[in-house]
C-alpha cells in the first residue's frame, strides 16, 4: 500500500509509464490481460510472472483483487 497520491494517479492514468518496478508492471500487465482477454492467458504469461518472483498464490490474489474493482 502507498500513500503517495502522485504514484497512485500515475498508475491509474497510465501504469505502463508509471514509475513502478518491472515486477509490478508485469503483474499489472497480467491483470489487465486477464480482465480484457481472459481466454488469451497462457503458460507464457504465468512464466513471465514467475520470472519476476511471483508464485501461483500471488497470481490468484492479484486476480481476486482486480475482480473487486
């Protein structure tokens, strides 16, 4: 969680160019893709996240949080 309103705004407006870590950007790419094109998610998407240190639990958690919005 962050209290940096400028960072929150930057992520909301354009997360792809926001000043966030590559790992966070990869997770946001995943959540965006699963939201817009769920049937296109494949093993390569999971491998990309694992390469950033995320495990299955983190992926499910991100999807659940994204689904609350």
